[in-house]
């Protein structure tokens, strides 16, 4: 936490803390603006520490916000806007990494872990219940039981 | 001279730690009482020496002794006393010293309160604690010495980072470390059990209070840090899935799992091996967090590579302890006999389910945090893993767990009745649905997921109360009898209910603020108004002011509702002269559990100023829920059974109280 505060403080060195989205950037159409905000929250400010362009007050973030709004106003779909930004800045800008070979482990891990854990749980449970009900008596035990019952 | 005394005390503490690290364990092997007893003495001595060392550093900060490099870099003669004081740990070196101080504090607690532990177990636990203390004392002395002097003492310090000049710094790190480092005791107990190759329910009974205490502190630390970031950073966010936050959240998730599995072990002698592994993993995550935060690896892999001394040192500690512990586990776990049988549908089964989800969640956050670093190191490809990823994966994992929370306490040990528990939760489900519908009408609709989330929170609250209600037998017996029954219940039952209620409250806060928050970004001139959350905010004008080490510009706002003034609020921007650094001091007004959050932005040429106003409905629920969780932890901790050394409850009670078997 402290570290992040420090980094953020460092990034604010330039001037008075400015805001992320400024009034002059806001689109007139509320529906388009909502879309722009949604997209901005998924794009990383490249010069910041773990901030989206929606939260950041860096110049580059502002440029990207304007770019996103420009594409939206030109009628691009959300996917097209994201695709365009990625084509210019690389996948590093995506805060939500795409599902592909190199992120297979990232996306797959929760599912695999959950399944592996569930299987382990079931196996352990079966082993336990197996113990509870017990296996068939050995011939020796059966003989002793018979002997006892006869008495 | 005094500074050198502190330095010397630190070196001496290392020496006593070394004794504590070696002698008791030899004593335990040879069954030599005198050697084992040395561990107890050395643990107390180490703590006192550490405290002395820390006290000296504090003295240097409070008296602004700028001949000490650490003070010069992180303090200023003009800052208020509280920041001189908290500035001791507002930097790398001091923070590490606090870390070790708290570690030795816990060792001393074991030494003082562990008189009824089996002698060899206590000796081994203290030795393991000392191994950790030795490693980190060496780390401080070799790479991060806070007592380094400057040859020419400068006249003025470079000031404490302005963002840290807040009461939050005085509280947040100590609480966080009490939690983080508190898990070291569980780790040491686990290693000691592996060394001895013996573990029983009594072991779990000793481990549980430590886990509870550490968990409660960690909950407080994380929650406090979240609120601090919320009001200090000035854009109203309260959780960012930042690697530094994750570094404390992963041990919290693992610790929460440990809390629950230790319960199974204590009550039913089951899950022994798993509990030991979890105790090891929880503290390993604390160590990993320390590495992530302290090595600089997070800022950038390259920064880490250019000055790797500190990072590599902690990495070695990390490998040594995690690797060593896991190897020991691999060799010795087979010696720990599993016991306690149970059916999949049972209280134990529910707690196993809890552990499955929580450990998967911890692993998911861990992998998400480390993946970009690992991928870049291996392939050179740069990707980001941010809030959208964590929100989705974590949210999906938590959903089944939250649905299951009220079921757990209603299931019987060994073999439970899922259908019966479901029937008893009927009222809770109905309550959740009613609350969801009420919100639906109040908000004129709203996102379906948000309504579901709030209903889920309400269901968890009602479901957690269901157990207390059923146990009291209210409705079947008279009020007086019900009251007697409830007051006769073990404290841990209330602790469980409180913590689970807290989870519901936090969920409601998170969902409400995410779905129904409103934000207004406007350019305002004096006299102009804007509306937010049913209130009207009037901007009255700006005023310039001056603090001891900063200048500030403050905006005054009058808040009115339906034409009548109800409150006023100041929102400021500060500029700290020594570091040439600006900060925002957001103006926050609380209405019930909701808040109005006002931040000042750029000044406009025409005399206006950019103002950002948020209406944050029910936001206080987020932290209120964690207060419930902490209260739950504290209440459970006060349970007689958990107080190690508490004499068994007197046999004859005034009136025997019938209560269902646990």
C-alpha cells in the first residue's frame, strides 16, 4: 500500500494533481461516454504503475482517452477500439489479458486448481468412506467370527 | 552515542537470536532441559534488544537527528510530532526493523505464555522463530541498516513522503505486520510438529488462537489500508488489485483457510496434514509479500536487476524457508497419522469446501500478480494483469463460497443433512429475495447482477443469524429460556456468526457502490451548484492556506437537501515544499452509511476549478463488514477453550444448559 502511494505520489510530481477525466474530454452523448469510460477502465496507462487510463492523470493517458473517444464517435465497436489501441501500443495496454497460448496458464490455473482440488477431495472422501464401511473380512477373520458366533 | 547503542543492540539481538536458533533444538534432541530453557530466555532477551534498537531509531526520528541517514532521508524538523514518530516505519529500513521487532515480539509471547506447551514443542517453535529472526536481522544489518551515519550532518531533512503524512501511516503498517508476521507462529508450530513427527488436537488448540489473532490484525490492517487509500488518493477507489495490496491479501486468504481447517483439526482430528501444509503456505505467502514489496521487483524487473542486493537477499531467505519447509513436509508428512472420518456432506466437508475455494482464490491472485513478471522474464513478452481479470476470476470463485457460508455452521459434524440445512435457511433466502426486491423498486430497476449481489449479502447476514436463532429455540421456548440458551453458547459460535455477517455486509457495500455510484465531473465557479445522490453541492470559493510544511488551496462547498443546508465540506490540494510534491485532501461527508466525496482538480484560467463529485452509496458497509469480521475474531479469541492455559470451566454451573453437541 505504502509503495503504491509512493509511486502514485511520484507520478503526481509534475503539477497540482489533475484529474483523470476532465470536463472538456466528456462526450456529449451519455451512451457513448459510458462506453468510453467502460473501455478506459480496461486500458492500462503505459507510464503508470498499475493504473487504468480512466484513473490516471498522465498526459499519455489523456491522449489515449481522447483516442478512444475519437474512435467511438467514428462509430467503432468496442472490440474495434480495443483492437486498434492494441495494434498501436501492444498487448501491454490490456488490463484484462487475452486468452491465448501465452496466457493459457494464467486463465487455466484457477480452473485446473479447482478441478484438481475437487478431485483430490472426492478421492479422499471415497477413501474415508471406504474405511468406514470396511472391506470384506479376511478368511481368517471370518473363521474367528464364525467361531465366536457358534458359542 | 545513543544511535550507536541502538546499532549495537541490533547486533546483540542477532547474537541472542543465533543462540535461540541453535541451542533449544539441540536441547530438544538430547532432552536437555537447561538447553531448552535457554530458548525461552533468549526469546525474551532478543525482543528486549530489538525493542531497544527500535526505540533508539524512534528517538533519532523524534529528535530530528539528521546525522542519521535514515532520518535525513525521511524526516523534516517542521513536520508534526506524529509524523516524526510514524516516519520511523515510513521507509524501507525502518519498516524492516518493525517487521523483525514484531517477529521477536511474537517469539517472546510464545516464550512467556507457552509454559503449558510440551517442553520440546516449545523449544522447537522458538528455534524456528529464531531462524526467521536471524535471517531478517542479517538482512537489515547487511543491506538495509537504518543506523548508518552521515559524516556531515545536514541541517534539514528531506521530509517524509507527503502521501504518508497521514494518521494512516501510524496505524496501518503496524497492524498489517502484526497480521502478516503473526502467521510466523503458525509456521513455526507446523515446522516444529514436522520435526517431532507428532501432531494432535492439542497442537491445533495452540495454533488456532495464534491464527485468529494474526488473522484479526491482518483483517484490520488491510481494511485500514483500503480506507486510507480511499480518502488519501483522491479518486475514490478503495481496492485496486495492486500487487502491493495482493501481497497482503494472499496471506489473508490463506490465513482464512487455515483458520477454518484448524477448526476441523481441533474438533475432529481430521485434516492434520493439510492444516500443517496450509500453516506453512500462509507464512510463505507473507514472506513472498515481503519480497515483492521490499525488493523493488514490482516497480520493474529492470530496476530489480540493476540493484539486486536487497532483492536477492530476500529471495534467498524466501527459497530457504519455503523450500526447506516444503522439503521437510514432503519427508515427514507421512509420519503424521490422518484421523477423523467424515462424510462429504458434513461440517468437515463444508470446511474442506471452504478451503478448496479459498486456496484456489489465493493461488489465482498469486498467479495473476506474478504472471506478468514471470512471462516477461521467460519470453520477454509484456502483458498486464489488472482489475478486470481479478474481479472476474475472484468474483466467480467467491460466488459458490458465499452461497455456502450459512450452510456450514448448520451442518452436523461427521454426517450432515444438506436438505435439512436448506430448509432451515428458507427464511434467510426469503429475506435475501425481499431485500433484493426492495432495492429493485427503490432504484427503479438496476443491473440484475447488482440486485443479486445485494440479495446474496442479505441472505448471508440472515443465514448467519439463523444458527443463533435455532440454537436459542426462540418461538418454541419462552424468551427467558432462549436467552439463557444463547448466553450459554460458546463464544466461538458468536464469533463465527459475526465474521460471516461481516462478509455479507462487506459484499453489500461493494455491490452497492459499484453498481449505484454516481460521478460528476464539472467545471465550477463560485456560486455554481451540482447535484449528487439527492444532495445539492454549492461551490463557495477557494481559499489559500499554509501548514507547517506545505501550502494549500482549499475549496469550500455547502451541501443542501431539498433547499435547506445540511452540511459543509472543505476539499483541498496541498503542495509540500521540501519534496515539491502535490497531494489531494478529498472532502468527504458521511450520510448514514453513504458518503459524498469531493475532489478538487485543475484551476481554470477563467477563475473556475474542475470539481469531481462522487455519491458513494453504502460505501461504509465495505469497512463496517470488516469491523464485524474483526469483532468475530476477537470474540472467538476470548472463547475459553481457546485461551491456552485457562483452567477447565468449573464443573458445576448454576443451571445446566442443554446445548446441541458441537
